[in-house]
C-alpha cells in the first residue's frame, strides 16, 4: 500500500498553483505544438475496441483534463496499468455498457459547474463547487489496485484526498451510521440513464458503513496519472475503496449523505443474490456464476501476457481493513 | 459466358472462406499487437464466441432460404458453414483455456463442473464436435438413416449457445434476447422436424406417417 506520508514536502493549499497560471502554461505548451495528452490518448487505437472500425473513424472532441500539483508516491513504474488502458476500459453504464463506450461517449461531459453536497446526519453540512474539489484539501497521490467483480484488475495512481477528512469537516452526529453516495442524474449528458429496458435504476447509488468510510484507505479521487479525471473515469470526483469490488467505487459524485440506516446500493438492487452491500474482495466467496479466486491483472502486456494472479482477501489490503469485519460472517455478508 | 453450377459453388465457397476465416486472423493479429483494447483476452473470447453463434445462425438460414432464391450452390455450403461454426467454437474454448485460465487443467475442469454457463457451453461444444467429425460424406453414408436425426441436434444446441451467452453476461438481456428471437424464427421453419426430435416415436412409425401423408 502506497500512501504518501505527510512530511516536510507536504503541499498546502497555498502551494497549489493558481488555475490561471495552469492555463497559461498549457496554452504555451499547446502553442509549441504538443497536443494535450488527453487528446492523444483518446484517439489512440486502444480507445476503439471495435477491430473493424476502418470506415467509422471520426474526429471526436476530447474532454480537456488539466495537470494537477501534488506530491507523488514512490512507485514501481512497471507495475502500473498504462494510462491509455486505464482511460479506455471502463464500466460506466451511464455512457453505454461496452468497455469502450464511456471513453467514446463521455467526451462532451460538463463538469463545470459541479456541486458536491456533504449533508445528512451532520452538524456542519457544506457544498463544494468545482474549484473547491482541488483546493479544499491538499492533494496526495495513492496507487491502488482496483479489482472489478468481473475478475480483472488494474493498478492506478489516483490523486485526491481522504474521505475521512471530508466527513470530519462536516462533523457527523452520533446518528451517522452509514454514508450514502449518489452519482449525477442527467439524462441529457448520460444517455445510458435513458434506458427503459431494465438495468440499473438511476441515479447510481452506493454506500459504506461509517467505519469503512472513516478508514484511512477510503479515498476521494479527483485525478489520475497526474491530471484531473477524464469523464470516463468518473470526473470530476469519485470514490475509491480499494478493498472492495470496483462497483463500490462510485463515480461522478454529487452527494455524500450521512444516514442512520444502511442505504440502498445500485448493483445490489439489480441482482441481490450476486452483489451484496459489503462487496469485499474475497477469493473464498464466488459470484453465483463465476469464481472470484483469481483475476486477470491488466498491465502493459497483450494477449500472451501471463497475467492471471490469485485474488487476495480484501484485495491485499487486509492489514488495514480486516479488523472492520472481525465478527462478521463474510459468506453471508458478501 | 454463363457460369456452370460447379463454378458458382466454388466461387461461393471461396467467398465464404474469406469472409469467415480472415476476421479470425485479423482479430488475433490485433490482439497480439496489443491493439484490441485494455483486455484483449476478454475481447478475443467474446469475439470468437459471438462469431460462433453468428455463423451457427447463418447455417440455420440456408435451408429455409434456398428454395426461395433458387440459388443451387447455397445448399452445397451448409457443411462449410457448420464447420466454421465449430472452428470459432474451438477458438473460443482454446482462447478461454490458454489465455484466460492459462493452461490450468484442474481449474478448467472445476469451472466446467461448477459454473452452469460453462457446463452448457461445453455441452454445446461437444455436440458441435460430434457433428463436425460426422460431417464427411463417407461417415454420412456409413451412418445411413441415423445421420439426419443426429445432425438435427443442432436445433437444440443453438438455443443452448444463446443460454450460455446470456448466463455469461454481468447484466443485460437484450442482446441475447435478439439472438434467441432470430434462432426461434429460424427453427420455426423446421417445426415438424423438431417435434419429431422430441417425440419418442420410433423411426419406422414416423416414416409410415410420412408415407400416409403423401
């Protein structure tokens, strides 16, 4: 686990570069002829998973990400999932159900203005707007494994801040037992939400127990690979709960509400026998239709990459979170 | 100069070979160049599986279509199409075993037994195997009257393939439903043959019935 520890290099709000200077720098780089990395990657071959798309390649506008100032974590470059794959292989059904749909359909997504409400069983509710997301709390980099319930995984360098810190600022009351999250509900921007043939009931919702939310690992990400989040990865802000299956890491969050009772969660509503509330990564508890004992780790290799690895309990983060479930039967509470 | 039927058949077969073989080569090539998205293993498994289903459906289209368009070579390519369905099914199974399970035999056997969608998938593959090895003319002659009822198993197998597909999806039912609908429509052209398959009457009784009808 690679969480940067606060040392003398810890950045404060005052050190985060002023946004106008960012834009000036970007403009300069652009004038020198370098296309934004987001643009390059969005139009790369990797983004189009249709192998026969010779006749359909069109110039699509790409969402502009901006670079962020942060202190990097020390990391092994080779083990990370290449950025091009991280931003082109996503489950974000609001933009379509194919892995390539979000990168193809979300480039027009508007993140300004954005409102993230922190409310519910708290003494000091507040709302963050778009600029607040990057300035409110100092940004740190965390490199987490993301394990999808479909049995593939990636290693991603996220940028953001601790969920616990944000919740603490709202001063939760003693009635706050769970944290409920909600994604934006906007059928105009998110075509997948218009589907009338069953599937997820939008807006997408998720939840954590209060102690899970206050755990140091729980992370709110506003960026990845040194830049703000591309829309297909849940711009402008998303949750990362690395010891749980990926569907718990809700994207494009507009509401964080402290509540008394266990909140509904979207995949659990859709298929309660297959997706539980806790959804802790557990090789010993199979999905009803497939095994969870191993996973394919997506790295820089291709077809012949020997990338099937054993799945670890709690996705390898047991040291930090196993104590939360000491008394629980994890087969029942899957 | 008008083409002879024999030449038309050769042309049709050549065209089908190109249309059915080249996509497999192309997709594998892309996968090896890491140009098939972030998860080429999953992409290959999905492509080969879905292609097998599509080719099976193509095969089911031929018999109802042939009398309507009066293109004689069409009836001659049924075996070719069937074998290509088996070809894609083999690529699908091999891709799963080699690239996904990475040659873990005990894991493969475990998955076949424990995961219903894989169990029915293996059933379908075994049927296609049997139909493929009995597809040659000399085998057909040897099997005589038993050959056709054996090959009518395809009518049961294609819906099973759709079920395998449906059970493999994390969510969503529309795509498999479309394939099921198409399959059922194509099977409706063989209503009588299928009824015979499910009835336990002996072959001779069926032959008698047929001669009385005529």
